[in-house]
């Protein structure tokens, strides 16, 4: 859901197309969530974060680029590991606070060496369970 | 990336298994992101948020249940629209701040009536473009 307009500001200067920037609903840190999906398999690989400039670089360089919340810097996926993400498509969601980034993934997406970051299966039970 | 331990607290009381709760890395609002994927198609439908109790209800009721940040209440997907999400599996990511929820989706996932929330395609260009 949208945050207030007061909060919905770019955190840093960016060359992002103003028409796109105007559709973003950023969190208080100026970020939107980026769900990363592998083109070939459809698998969800990871969740990362983008500010306006990370989105601009992702859209124009062809390499998925995120904002590292811990290091507070731009992070070109694969720059260190070689596990690049070549961008196929990027879609914004209905309320402007999440992106779906479809990529060609080189090697493992996860820093643990796993192919995806979602490896910890939790137990599901309940009357509506579909098995 | 992890938030500080001081921030990483449940926002509300919950019956969530303590062993699972201990693996969550919550944002300052006590929430983790939930990427929702359709079982049959693999399509990414939406991004929502869960606190500990929403996750507990999702894991034990078989119906995807979120925390509404705008209404500040639990939100059983489909309770109003009939567009339920029957939970197939739930996986936590490597740093504990995002979930991948795989569901059987009834009807449209998006409140706009679209099948998924990610319908606003952004223009991708650049030297690494794969077309």
C-alpha cells in the first residue's frame, strides 16, 4: 500500500525517466522491492531492493543492479561473484512499490552458492492443505 | 540484509513456532516480505507482507494471510473478493527477511481484477539486452 507522499521521495539523485519515477511508491528508505525471477525456468531467485538509480541502471545497462541496504551502495549483481543477471524484462506492480525483474541468471543467485535464495521450506498444515 | 536485533522483534503476539520465529529477520515494522507465486503456472502474482502471526495462520490454516500495512489488520486473501489463495508451500530465504509462498489462486490475484499485480512493463534497453 502507498506510503505518504512526504515519504515517497527518491533517496538519492537519479537519471531515471521522470515518468517512471512518478509511478514509484517508495518505502521510507526510498526503496522499492525487486522480486527476481529466472527467465528460463520461471523460478523466483531472490528478493532485493532498488532505489530510483538502481532501477535506472537496471533498465539501461541490461545488468540487474540493486541498492545494498547493509553496505549503502549500488550493487551490480555478479560484479564480485561473476553470477550476473542479464535483464530480460522489468514490470512494476499495481501500487508501484514492487518490481518483477526477469533475468538470465549466470551461476547461483544466492550468496550461499544455492541456485535460489528460497531454500528453507517451512511446514504447511491445515484444513485447506493441497497435497 | 539483517536489521539490528533490537529492531528484529515480533510486532504483535503470535502462536508462530518459536523455532521458525527465531529465523525471521523482520523490518522495523516487524514484517517480512511475501512473494506470492502461482503453483500451476509459476507466475509471480503479488508481493505482500506478513508478521509472525500472519505467517502462523498461513502455515496452519492453508489460506494465505497477510498483514495489511494500510488497514493495520490481518487480511485473509479472498475473504472479501472470493479470490482465495490455497497454500501449497512456503519457503524462507537465506537471510530470513523474505518468504516465497506458492499457492493455488482462485480468480484474480490483483485488486484491479488482473491475474497478477505486475502488469506495468517498463522499457528495458542497454548493451546487455537479450531479446
